[in-house]
C-alpha cells in the first residue's frame, strides 16, 4: 500500500489517497479515480499538460522507475528535467523532480504530488441564473473610474463579509472553516487592491445599492450564510462562497453587456473572465471536497 498526497492551489485542501502499486496504473489514473483535478489532454505523454512535481516521502525506499524516451523528451521540452536527473534515473533509479502524471506509475512508497492546475478558462462561462439573465436594473456605470470604484467597493464588501464569517466561525469553535473564510477574504483584498490601482480617480463616495437593487435581491459576492454555526462543514462553506462568487460574476457580466461606454465594457469583460475562473475553481474545490467526504464515510461505514 502507498499513500499518495495530492496538493494544488486549485484544491481546498491536500488529499491523501491509498493505492496498491500497479493496481490503478498511473498517477493520472489514480487522480481521476479520486476526483483530483490534475489537468490532462492527450493522456499519452505527448502534450505535457499533466506535468506534476513529485517527492518520495520514504528516503530509505527506492524502486526501479519507468522513465520512457517519450516522457524524457517532453520533460526536456518543458524545461522540467536536467541531464543530471536523466542520468540519475537511468543509472541509480532516482526519480526526477517532475513527471508526467499519465506516464508515472504508482509505486509502493509514500509520495507527495503537487501541481499548479489548469488555469485555462472554459470556452463558456458559468450559466446565468434566470433572474440575472433578464435583469436590467441596479447600477448605471458612466465611466471606467466609476466602474473600477464599484469593483473596489464590491470586493471590499466581500472581504469584510468573509472576515466577519471567519471571526464568527473561530468564536464558535470551528477553526477549519474559519481558516477557509480568511483565505477567501484575502483573495478579495487582493482583487480590490488590483482594481484600486487601475483607477485614475477613485470615487470614494460610491456605495453599493441595497439588496433589492440586485438580481434575486442579493448583493454580489455576499453569501446567504448565517455565521456562527459550529457544525458548518468546509463543504457547506464552499457552497455558500460559490453562491456569492456567482453573483459577482453575474454583476460584471451585466455591466460588460449593458454599459454604453466601450472602455467600461472592455474592462468589465476582463473581470467577467476572472470571476468565471473563481467560480470554476470553487466548483472544483467542491467536487474534490465532496469526493473526499464520500471516501471518508465509506471507510467508517
């Protein structure tokens, strides 16, 4: 039996899975079986999309590795392998730092596998809710600085909301979810600073309108979550965060498609692409967290 731990910034937490060497074939096959979102395309070692960084956690265990010419050549093209690493692999059976997940077979040793994840945006963004699809009210944007000022306020509102939830969850004795909300709040802080930096003249007097001015009567990036429940799971928190991020996406989408100013529409489309990525990342987190919970429940059943 081998413990394989997968880690990535697009996952809500590191996931450790158990595998019998050879039973599930490659790292990619193992990842797919456990809903670990390693990106892949050809699955035959010819595209390099599934490159991962691997680390053997048992320094005293060493097994022969299968590093094919195809994998070596692709890793060379990606700049992920050195001549010294190739020599060590061929002579001393020392695995290189980077591997192609579709070519790397699971061995009988504990390992740590990390990857950046697929940052390619989907060809089609998240589906709009019925209310957002027909919504024409809310905020009228007249200039780029006004739009960026609204973006700052929106992200600031989201950051404060997540930070308030984090404090409440910590006080309720749920540090795991509190940490997740702090992380999400930090992301919102980064986004608002990026928007503020692009403003030539920040409109400090701008206020987000009341909830009744938004589709479905909820302001963007606000969750419908009541803070303070010590039993709230990470999965529940992720689902609540997804609701808020989806509303943020819908707000920017409406601006990008209704603003009269061409520059506002252009920049708003950049925000649409970014928010679409946030939504997709949260969906991946939820899928991974759901799979981990299902496996844990199966083990204890």
